[in-house]
């Protein structure tokens, strides 16, 4: 059986479970992944982000930008 088909079958079976059991399954899977190191937290290299937004707000006043964002939330 192809992996995609098997995964679809598993997903359909999971949907039949009550929410509490679905949550237990998610917790168990997360625990297994952590144990294997697949869900390990990776350190971010912040230096790679340097300059990524260069020119994004070119010519725009920072305070006006913030004020506009605040107005959009109302």
C-alpha cells in the first residue's frame, strides 16, 4: 500500500476518535518525536536576518506607520 493511501486511512480513523483521544494521540506522537530528536528546538542564527527588511519602510515615518497600524486594529 502506498504511503499516501495509508496516511489517508489513518487520518480517517483518527477523525472517528473523540477529541480527548485525538489529543492523547497527538501528545504521544509529540513525545515520540521529541524522544527521537526530530522535534528538537533549533537555535536561530539571527545574523542571517540582518538587512532582510532593508528598504521596506523607505521614506515612511516610523511613528506614522505605528499610528496607522493601531488605527487598523480598531
